[in-house]
C-alpha cells in the first residue's frame, strides 16, 4: 500500500501522475492539453455529486440537501422530539426509521418497545417508513431499498456509508437530521477528495474486512483522510463483488473520513437489478483527467488476512505477523491497555497463548459489516463438515437482513453453520455496541463487526469487568472456528468457495414494513411511553461565562463510547436526563456529580436567586474576577462546566456524547483537536463552545475555574481568539480558539442550542 505525499492526477481512470516536479509537462505529454488543477478537481465523482446537491451556488461553501434520511431506534426518538419542539409538521424527504439497536437490550422493562411504538406512530403522523425489529440492520435496509446512483443519504449512525452503490452517504449526529427535517441544509466547506486506487485481485481467503483494516491501519494515525471523501477508483474495483465493495466501504468510517464514493460498473448494475430497482443504477466514473488531494494505491493481491487487536480498529497486523511475533505483540497490547483503561482493571492477553497459539473464546459475524450474504456463504463453506467444539469457543452469526437470512436458509448455508454448533440469529446491531453476546470476563472475542473500543462488547470497567474484541474478516473467523478457537487465517484453510448467486425477495418487507409513501396523517396520536421525555429548557449564551473544569482526560483519543457508554444505556436515549447520569461513567465516574454541583449555580441564576448561596465555593472566585471585571455578575453571567480532552469524539455519531454534557450544565469542550467533524458538530448544535487549545502544558487543571469575559460578544463578532482567565490567586490569561464557524452555527451557539434556534414561539 502506497500513500502519496502530494496530490495526484488520475488519467482515464488508469494512470496516476503525482503532483510533483514537472507535472504540467508530464500531463501535457500524456493528454495533449494544458490541464488546470482547479478544473481537474471538478472531475471527481465526489465533486459531481456534491455539486448536484449543493444549494449555495458556491462550491467552496456547501449547503447540502439530502435525498433521503435514515435513523435507528437509539437515535430517532431524540431527533423527532427535537424536530417536534422546532415545529415539525411533515417529513419533507423520505425518512426511514429502523429498529435494530434496542431490539434485545431489555433495560427498564417496556421502554425499548415503547420507543418502537413511538417510531411507528411518528412514521404514520409525519409520513415516514418504519422497519420493525429483527427485519434488517439500518445500513442493509438502506442498501437494499434506499441507495441509488448519484444520490446522497444522511443517517444518524456513523457507519452510514453506501458509496459502493454510487450513493454518497454521511453519518452525523441527530441535530443534522433535524435540520434536514426542517428544510435546512448541511453546511460544510468543500471537502478534500482522496483517491483510493485499487489494482489486482484478492487471493482466496481474503475478504473485505482484511482490505478495510489494512487501509485503516495505514491512514488513521496520520489523519491522511480525516474529514475528506474517499473515492475508490482503478481497475481493481471491477475485480470485487458488490458485497466485497460494501464490506470495505462501511469500514471507511473508521478512517475518520467524511464520506466515500466508488466508481460503478456492471457489478453494481446487477446489484440493482437483483433488488428489483434497475432504474436506480447510474454509471459513475471520474473524468478523463481528475485531480485528487491525495492518493492511496493498493494492490489487492498483496493483502493478507488481517486482525485489529484491542482497543482500536487501527491497531492492525496481518494474522501471520501476529502469529510470528505473538508474545511481543500481546505484550504491546497489554501496555497500550494500561493507557486506554487507566489501570482500572488487570487486562491480560498473554495468558491466552496455549501451546504457542492464540486461543479465543468467541467468534461473531454480524451487522452492517459482517452480516452480508457473501461473507456468510464463504464462512459456511469454510466450516462445512467441521465442528466448533464443546469448549469455551462459541460462534454466532447475524445475517444483516431478513431477505439475506431467507436466502441463506434456502441455499443451505444456515443448516451448514448450525450443524457445526454455530448459532444463527436475527438481524441485530447489538454485538457492535455491547448489547448482545457480551463475552465472559477476561475473554477475547474475534468479530467481523465495526469497532473494538474498550468495553464496547458490553463489559463494564466500572464493575471491574474487562473483555475485549479483535476485528477480523468472516473468513478467518470461520477458519478459527474450524480449529475450535485457535487463531487461524482463512488462507491457511483449503476451502471450496461455492459462491452461490443471491436472489432478493422483498416479500417480508411488503408484509411487515410500514411505508407511508410520503403521505402524512396529522390526526395520528404519537405514542409516548413513560421513559420518553422532552429536552429540558436551555439558556442562551450569556455575556460573560464562568466555567469549572470538571474532567481532564489525557488519552491520545477519547471515543464517544467513553463520553457516553453504549450497551444497556442505549435504552435511556429517549430520556435526556436519565441518560445523562451515565456520562463519562467508564472514564471519569465522578464527572456527573461534579457537573451537577456546578449546574446548581446556573439554575439559581435562571430562577433569579443568588448562585453563591447554592455554590459557596464561587464566592472567592467571583471576588477575584471582580478585581478586574467588576461589572460581571447579575444579569450578564452564566455558570457551567467544561471538560478537557486531548482528542475527543472518535467513533459513533451519537449526539448524546454532547447533549448529555449539555443537560448537566456543560457549556464547552476544550481540546487540542476534535477527532471527527461529527462530534464537533454535535457540540455546536447543542450550544456548546468547541474550544481549541494548543498542545503542551495546560494553563489549568481539573477543578479550576475559568472566566470568559464578553464571550457572547466574541462569538457575535467572529473573534479569531478567545481570551480566558484561570481564576486562582491571580487572574492568569490564556488563549483559545473556536475554529471556523458558519453564521448559522454561531447563531445556534448564541441561542443556546438548535432547538432554541428553530423554536416556534
């Protein structure tokens, strides 16, 4: 794999010319034309699609309107509640509500099914589509029923990626979908476009997860594709099946790219014909001379079975490399865990080595990444006639949709898998976020799923529990299962891959999916279970602000799982205050209490009472502030909390990573950088200030008070720098920045949140 140091031109979809040296003369010789970089940049597939969906008239400052929206059952309640508070009357574009996350996670009795009934009633009232539990995971339903060549889809799940089908899709926090529901736009600068040039053909036993993990391992740490669009081109694309491309595409999220798009061909045309939607196919190719801001060149024939060790998809090795250096790599993983887990539990991997081989206790093939037809058929071929054995090792397989499951039953793959001792289950995302198949304490699970962050498999570090996940392709998981839990690359198994043809039958969808066909029925009464709560009132940005630092995190990256845990807490996502009690519970259990204590002062201000009476520690702080800013106080002061993290927001699109801080009185985050655009957008949409502070020694520590004079004026006047003061024996100034904000984003922050920005009086 080669990462070009500079941009690159792609000529006729085949020849790469790096933007270095005498590139103009090279291009002139090859094309006979004087090629402008600016014009060549317009010849990417990404530019074509973005231009077709941009409403601003300015391709540097995009205002995108999407063709379709999709959400699942731990996001759609909050989204619709936000939109309702802002005056929603009808879904203006097709909006699909799937139920694939809280299908099994039974916390609090009826609340999961209450959320489902809320979704069904809203689909009827506002004119949407409702997919009942166990029918399909969100992204497989979108592939089967929503995607189309040249379209754009926005989803409230970070793995919203349908680029292999010619659809540019993006996963964002719920407020960005709210904007689309209110006929507003998705506002971004024109993103960079990175070419991913594929050549060659994968060898037998190598699957899409292997290719994906190889890419993630090469680009995550260096930020090569961060917030950019990955555009897959080159002759190697045509050597991949549609399912293979889909499996690579969905994992592009883990590179921190903004979106993805692929050139399309007859393989994708066949996909749409199989799914009875031939009219949705569109041939997409870059222009004769296309310019990319970077280029990743991959020879597919050189990819070997991969494994991403705990606790990140970028912690990658080939399985051969792991087996050859087993103890050294396991020792390195244990040392990394000391940082990831803050030494809270005793995490071990070296004790899993038996007779010189790594033994794992669990295998999972599931969800939007692993649950595809081809993955499961290949796994069944590898396992045919084998046994997974009666020891600790277990294997569970989750087809990504009922139509896939039906075809696997018809072609015998389900029977072949079950005969080995594997369990085949219904479409469910639980193994990806800790709501199903949680391993035993200290166990290691190998999974063809999307993420392997700490505790994402369902263990609870706050209860002294730890298990872990290594990401692998379905084929190598099956090979390991055939060897009864001993880690094995699929290339080491002599399998007969039968490659059965897929036949799509949408009968089950016709029988069970509610589709309003865009017709709203305003007379329908929304069903509100007792756990479904409105968002609490939120104040506008004050003129002056006093912030207390209530958590300080120095991990290299902080995931959204650590900001607000997944798993069983997902059932509370329709209850803002109930969910907020879990904020940072895995990372900093004292956070909630500290934040709520500070929030007492702001609540006192909002009630026109003295904040010093409920938070006496503020008195000497304000006395010190008044030595320089005597006017700060009644009528112009807000009090809240903030956290510092080096690089927060990697992972899920969940808006609750920000909103939970907000409902506990959070006014800001302070970071060296934000891991993803998604998380920063969530902060802004919940009225929180996304401060940036340079790397190095911090001018404050956990527990310090920070005073921000005239912060409202600074936001209004688009100040490049914000002067803040640490309040101690002296007022010590330091500088932070807010980064680029659109006029709309500034107004959202000024008004306190997106709901206030849109609220109908």
